[in-house]
């Protein structure tokens, strides 16, 4: 039954260039580097950790004219940085941190990017595998969410997409948290332990326990519960258009305008179409893949705005 439904998947919509030089460049881009992947991920974790302390420091000096607008902007920014961690969980699910050592790939990604966003890498890998194997079929979980959102795509005005994202968040979030407990996942426990060890305890050393809890609630937990799901839903509405008549590539998009690739599609997700052409390129090199495909693949160039 499963194999027949996978057979319903959308056609790829492209043919990889048959060129020795391009093949060699693709293989070079495929190469993983665990040190670079860890460093790349830590740039996002450090932002998440440090910036709330900056707001606290400004508040301690009673710079309220900076604190209030800064806190609002940081609330959204923290949601975006948490989305970056989710995108790096996706990267690790493809073994793009360390392809030759799966245990190292999974351990480092779990400790650095999966636990802080309540993801279990093995469960995510199984679910996301169906997105690629059954793209556009009844097994594609991304298409199921698109249907739930009313098939909103980036062809709709931004305010329509944003409102659709806000409306769908409670249902999607409830389904996700329910599944975490139904499957007796260790995700919630890892989430709590990570946040206590990495955030609350060190913050307590710097600002005291009460302020540490306040910072964690305001700039970690609430962005995780509110800003992140909205950004995620908005981002997913811009990655694919399942109503498109073409193949997988034609139904997948690049969102690399400056603000979008920083705020909505961080950590390599801006070049989502390139990822669907070649899933084995690490997030920190996917822009290079995009540039190679622009030069070498007419079908890819045709999908760009």
C-alpha cells in the first residue's frame, strides 16, 4: 500500500546535467564537515543565548526607550533563530553534518539543535523522508499541512499568508505536542533538560534566578510557542505550491531576498529548490549549490523569480 502511494508522487521535473565537471563539483559540495556544521549551528545558539542578556543589561540601566522596542524585535528574532535550529535539524536528518558517522551526526545535532526545539531527530528523519520519497502524494506530510492551511502559497498576498499561518498554528501545535506524548518521545524531557542546563542555570549566575526565569519565559519559551510556529507556517507556505501543474522542482521555490533569507528562511532554507535537486549538500553550502544549478540547469533557472 505504501509503495503504491509513493508511486503517486510528483514527477521530479528536472534532469541532472550529465557533465563530468559539474558532477565533480556536486560531489565536492556533498562533502560533510562536522566541525563547520557545529560552528555554523552555534552561531544561532549564541545569538539566542546572548541577546536576551543585552535586553536585561539595557533594562538594568533603565534605558526603557530601547528596552521596549528592543524586546519586541527580539521576541520575533528569537522565533527566527529557533526556526534556524529547526532547519538545521532538517539538515542533520539528511546526514549532512557527518555522513560517514551517523552516530556523531545524530548526537551532535541532538545536543545542539534538536533538543532546544523539542525535536527528536530519528522521528523527524522518518517523517521528513516521506516528504521527499512521496512528494505531492497522500503520504507527503508537508502537503497535508498545506491542505490544512487552505493551500495558501506565496502567490497570495503576504497578509493573507500571515493570517493563514496564525490561524493554523493552534491546530498544528496541538497535533505536534499530542504526538510527542502519544509516542512517549524523549523530546519534551530533552527540551526541559537542555533549557535548564544551557539557559536557566547560566542566566541565574549572571542575573539571579527570578530574572533568569523571566528572560527564559519571555525570550525562549514564548517565542518557541508563538513566534516560531507562525514563522514556520509562513515559511512552509512559501516553499511549495502543490497546486502547480509542473513537477517537484516547478512546485518548489527559492526565497532568497535579503529579509526573507534572514528572518523567515534562515540556515540555508532560502534555497529550498536547490535542496530538492540535491539533498546531500550541507546547509552551509546550499547557496553554492544554488549558484551551480543556476549556471548548469535550465529547468532550475526557469523556476527563479
